[in-house]
């Protein structure tokens, strides 16, 4: 049995939303502030839960709590001491369609949608960010071209520990900035200090050898043949030490000259390979790529983004384990705008990846298990519920048409893997064309007069009397009528569950 919406103008009929049999179970709810979007979403979430669906609710405003209507597992993402975190570096363990490089694109999309909105056309920023993400994986020993490094044979806990996190990327960036940028002087200073200690040790050793030579000459009853051999040995060691000292001093002077010319006279990039050590595990880095002055400016900008993500306190390894007996609600309301959107994208990516890994829904064996088997007579068993989805969607025409971007992939592919999307937004034109064409059921609630032209453009409805019906309120003063398409494709006015007309 589905969720029934009785027709307003023909009470004997109704439009039935049956997500068990629908070929397209995606649902969109639109309407202005106070129109009842959240209330209807909760009614539908309760219905879906009672139908046995697994629900994952990305709650950006903490408004979708079920208040005891049905059991829910709430994952509160907090700025300080958050009990939960999420890792954008998790990737799909699929050699054909997954791997770290595929996740690189998703991570870059997350950056573009949050911190880099005004820098989308900056190819240098894109190139540097992409290299940094790839190098962050490489620091963890994960190389896209070598699936044996991915961790295909690891269990979930082991893989969780192997993956890099945002803090690792920030550590990489900080190291590059310290080594290559103005911190090159610091790096040079550490090398001088280290070599200075070696020079001091050699100097002391040289003094000891000269003292041995002096004492050898003072011995009156020495065997001259033995003494001469000892004298030659000591003098040989002195010559070797002097050559080591001279070579070390010349090398230090050369590096210092390069540093001065680079830092103050705009000279060529210093020979970092001469200074480079692998003490911090970064010996494989292409320092020449990162040392370009324009790229360094970009890296400093990216460092501020990473600082914002790190300070959000929710990007780590303590990822929540979803429940299959309760509604899973991810409360992101405590986070600032950019980290909140970044976190929402990471959660959506994880849910999509989880469905993808288990395979096409129609190919799963029938059974009663909550996730790894297909429930008989159903086309979906999992719903991703997102409020204010317009903040997460592509905001340029080119990106809206790009099927490879995260939410475009989700809306067009997740049905194949038993998933559905329920999204809420202010007006239907907030949804790009790719989204609109993939929505199976759209419910339009009361819309403010200044937004009506946009709704009319999407629906093709020109009759203002239809929209006037959406202003109908129940006895408590709440809007209680919406627009839905019936099976024939005709828009109908329907009653909401709280209507008492």
C-alpha cells in the first residue's frame, strides 16, 4: 500500500505514491517558508520507515527530527569534541569505476562548491589542488595506477586506518610551505645547524688527531719504523677530515647563495634536491612543481581552506556506522557554511558508494536481510533525504549538465542500486534540468507570489486559480493543499495529511 494524496476537487480519487513499485522513486518537495515542506517530509519519512526502507537524512538545519514518531539514530556533528566525523578521502574499492583518482574528482567538486566558488575558472588553482590531493593519497601509500596499494584485502577497520584524512593533507601543505616558500630559510637554517654540529665534531676530531701527532713526536724511545707508520696514518686521517670539512663548507655556501638569490633577488628556484631529506617521509615529492612562486600563492590559499576544515572538527576517522533498524539522521546544524556543505557532500558520496558496492538492486538475491538482500516486490530499499538541496547542487549551466558531478551521478544512477532521493527546496526551478527529468514525484506546496512565475515556467501551468488553491489552510491556519502530477501527467490539487477540509 502506498501513501495516498486525496484530490481536492474530486474527493473520491487520490494519487498514490508507492515507492515499492515505482520505477522512479525520487521525490521532490518544493514550497515557500511555512508552506509545510518539513512537515510533509516527516510524514513521508515515517511512511518510508514503516515500509522497511533504510533512511539517511542529511539535516543541515536540525529540523527533520522525528520527535519520537519512529526510532532514529542521530549523529551530531559538533565543532568541538565531535563524537562523529567523516572522511572525504574514502573511495570506491572498484577497479573499473572506483579508485582514489575517481574520489579526487569528488573532493575537488567539494572544494569548488564551497571555498572556491569564485575560482572555478582558475586552472592553476585546479592543477595545484588536484596534485595535492593525489600526493595526500600517495603519502598514505595509495597510488591510483597500482590497485595493490588500495587496500582491497583489508577489513573495514584496517582500511579506515590506512586512508589519509584532512589533517594529513594539511600536514603535507604545511611541509611544502615550510620547505619551499619563505620557510626555505628555516629549512636552510636547520641544515646549517645540522651540518654545523657535524663540522664541530670533525673539528674536535681534527684537534685530537693533531694532539696524537704531537704526542707521538715526544716519545723518546719509540720504534722509528712503527712511529712513521702511525704518523702517516694520522696525517692521512687529518687530510681526509680537512677535505670533508672543505666540501661541506663549500656546499653550505652554495646553498646559502642560492637561498639569498631566490629570496631577495628573484633568482632561479633553489636546488631543493640538494637540501631534500626523507626524514618526514616526503622524499618522493616533486618540489620543483610546488616551488613555482604562483603555485606557492595558490598553496597558501588552499592552506586557509584546510585550516577551516580542520577547525570544523568533523573530518577524521570516527565515521558513524549506519543503523538498519532506525532512521539515520546526520545533524550538521552546528557547522559553519563551508564545512557543513563539505560534510553533506561527503555523507551523500558515502551513501551512494555503499549502495554501489553491493551491486545492482535487481541482481541481488531476495531475502529479509536489511541491506545485502533485495526485499521481494520492491525497487528501492534506501532513501537519501536532503533538506535545502539547492545549496548542494551545481550552480552553473555547464556543471548542471555534467553527469559526472556527485549529485548528478546520484540522481541519475542511484535507482539502479536500490536507492531513492527525497529532496526539499524553495522552488522547482532550483533544481537543474538533469534533476527535474529524474524526479519521479514532485509535490509543490504554497509558493510566495514573487516566486510563482518561476513555478509556472517549470510546470507549464498558466491558470492562476490553480495556484490560489494552494493558499487553502486547515482549521489551524496551516497550508494544506499541494500540486502533484497524476499518472496521465496532469497536475492535480491534492490534500496534505493534515488537511481537515
